[in-house]
C-alpha cells in the first residue's frame, strides 16, 4: 500500500511520516507541501492513500480533495489538520478519516489499522472490474440472491463466500458503499453485496433504516448516541460497535424529523 503526505509544515510532515512507518506497512513514496504539485504528480502516478492537510499553498486541501474525488480510481483521503470546522465537508467528500493536530499517537495507530484493513478488503473480494460488473450483477447466483422469498420484508438475503445467508433485517447495523459493491455489517459479521448502496437500500424495511449519507445507511434502532458535529450535522455511535456513522448536511433535516430532534 503506497501513500503520499501533503503537509507544508516540516515538523508535522516528519512526525506523520514517522507514525505511518512505525504503525503500518504503508510505504510513503512522496511528500508534498503544495497542492498543485500533488495534482501534477497524480496525472502520471497512482497512490493508494493521501494524508492531506487543508491549509496548503496554491490549492487548499478541500479543493484538492474535491478534484481527486472525481477520479475514476480514487485513493483514500485522510485529512490531517488543525481545523475542526471542515469535518462535515470532509465526510461529504467521503474522506476515510479526519485527524486533528496535534497528533494523538493512539488515534493515528487505530486509523492506520483500519485503513490497511479497508484496503485489503476493498482490493480483494470487494473490488469488481467495471467490465465485469454487468455480467456479475446478472449472474445466476445474484438472481438467486434477489429472488429468495422474504417474510414480510423482515428477511434480507446476504452473501458471504458464495453462500446466501438469510438474515433478520434488524440484525443489520449499517451498510457502506464501496466502489461497485455495498459492505453490510451485523454485530459480528461483514457481508459483501454485489449491489450499489441504492439498490441495497431498496431491499431494506423503510421503517428501520435511514440513508444518512450518500455512502451510508444506518439501522435507526441501533443508534446509541447522536453526537452534534460540525456545521449542524451529526455523528452516530452505534450499540455494540465502535464505528461512527456520519449524517451529511443534505440529510440532517430528514434525520431530525425521524428522530424527533
């Protein structure tokens, strides 16, 4: 897994590079202190992850991330900044994480572990080449998956290791869009559905689930804590799990109505 660091403060850049090397197998292949230089680099080179400061010369980190988000093959973006107020915008851009300075070593280590796990997951069983997507979505196994009977819409047929697992919908905690598939999480298991998150959403009981972000669907009954976030948005903490789920700005009004906030 290869990374670049975009940071114009030398001490912060060196500290982050040290932490990445100390707590992961990620290889830092280049560092930058200017946003335009990053764009030039990415025109001819690929990287798996970008550790990105916001306050950088020529092209600030948010504009740079917005441009990168339009790439056909998008690297993970981890914002590293002293500014709390951009967090909501970062999640709108589907950033992997948002790390505040000064760096907390344990926080960095935990993020790197999740990042490596996500990379391994997304680039093995979950990533489907575009040229194979149509045939995959119409293969007999998937048709079987869609056609299995449900009981009053309370059963969802999830797929794991070529097996179809009939699951109570309320056992699903949340789902995340990843490339051309959707990752579905129960308390103990992860499933890979060969559907877009919009397609998967259509299979779920409307009274239980809420599309809180373009990349996230959450089971409303599994919400343990609603944490006020930046720009009047929220982060959702779930029962039994450590994952935090963002509510995007475009979904805040509907979420407040549903949760009677």
